[in-house]
C-alpha cells in the first residue's frame, strides 16, 4: 500500500470534517474543535491556503485514493522561526500499518527542501509509545522530558521533546554503517578512539551503575571490544564489573581494551555454559554485533538464554545479540531494557521482531562521517 501526501483544497472539505469527527482524540490537541463543523473546516482550509509553503506545510494523507489522515509542520514564532513543530492524526482502522511512519518521512523531506528551517520538533505524551516509535524510525532524537507539561481531560501528562535537524538521517543499513565507519577511520578518527567513544557513550547512557553487581558479556568482534572498553571505563570511575567471555577471540582493538581492563584489575572469566546469571543486577550484552546473520548457536545461544532468564537490567550495545541488523528478525535474541545504538540507528532496530526484544532505546553519536547510500 502506497502512502501519498497531497495539498489540502476546498474539494476535500467533507473528507476533512469526517476525519476530524472520527479520529481518536486521546493524544490530539484540544484546539481541534469537537464536533468539527463546516465553519471549522472553512476556517482551517482558508488558513492553510494562506500559510502553506510560507511558514509551514499542511498535507492530507492518502492511501489508495482515500483520505485517512492529516499531517503538518508549522513554524514557531519569534526567534524560533527556523524550528517547525510536527503534528499528525490517522483514522484508528489504519493504525500499525506504517502509514504515519511513511507520512512523517515524506513531509520531513519536503519541509527541509522547501522551508528555511534548521529543525523539526515533536512533542509526544510519555505514554504514547506508538508515536515515539514513529519519530524514532524517522531519525528524531529524544532530547528531554517536560514534566507534567500537558493537561488532557483533567489528567497531567509528561511530554517527551523530540528533534530532527536538517543534517540528521534516518535509520541506515548495516552496509552503509560499515562503510561509513571504515571511511571515518581512514580519514578522521582512529578505530581505538571510536571504540572508546562508543563505550563511553554506553557508560553515560545509563546513570545507575554505582552499587550494582555488573556483568559484561563479550563476544569476539568489535562489539566485544566495546565491552572490554566499558569495563575499563567503569573501573576507572571506581565501579567494579566482571567481564564474562562468551568467545575467546578478539579483534585488534578488542585485544587493546582487554589489556587495559586486565591491567587495572577487571575480573575476566569464561562463560561456563548454561550458567545462572541471576546474581547480577546489570548485564551488558556485547556478544554479537550488527553484522550477525542467521541462527545463534553454541556458547552464544546459551549466553543469550542465560541473560533472558537472569532478571537483571539488561543493556544491549549497538544491537541486541541475535538480531539481524537490517531486518530485525531473530529466532533467539537478547531481551533488553535499554539498547544503546552506536553512531546511527540501524534499520533492524525498527523492523521485524525488534519490538519484542527492545524496551527502550537511545543512540550515541561517536563522530562517524555518514556516506551516501
């Protein structure tokens, strides 16, 4: 099904009224009248004809020739005139089909092309998980939370603030990430420095390390190297952790940070097979990276099962071990409380089985220069 955006016109007056009188209003602005009358539609269409393309964009969402929703970006006043606020609504029967995700992509592309703006902002109720995911899929970054900022039907709501800059990109493929990483290392930043930035970003992404029993499970690639670097950073901050090796293979940079972790007294031991990890408060998953494909086997499979049974707070680094970085498919994968994406979000974090395995997610910018597709 192809989603299209078209300009509003007087010909859509009846459809606009039907939409506004039928749409779920749980998270909508109260400035949209209810019931929505002919006078309301006439006023709004007149406003749109005056402002569209000047200080905002206003579009109808069309699916297979039928109007199913509305989406807009409107420039803010005064010194904030280069910041547009995005808003959208969709008929309930069309939810969970990727329609709004595509509509947001289309209007953001058009807005950055046609309007003199630097960013697009989105305000989302903290309990509106679906809308948060829509923005995150389109490269919006959660920048903060406004506590008790909105009152809807007498109830106060916390509101998340999201932002997307002109230079921001949406989720990317594993191949593009790999090529961009290699280009950055060759021309700008040494690989060991990027690994340090990744690990330090994970350290900053979670603020409750102190006083916890922490296990860092490491694999053999650079994802495992991130784990060794994190254990070293934690130790330097006065926080003990235990590295549990699921694979004894090491990348060159992984070997470097393994050495630094060992030198400062980090305990490193081998995973003992189907062991019980329930004694840990926090487990960091650095077993398999974004390049993993297929079915998890052997020691890695046993480690993933043990993590999922542990009851610990689980942090997956870059992607949940066992998940395909492009498709999000997984027969067996780590279930995380927090996934810390490195560099840029990968497409698999928003596709396939991702919702089953990821409770919360954030991205860490480590200075990778993103190439074109």
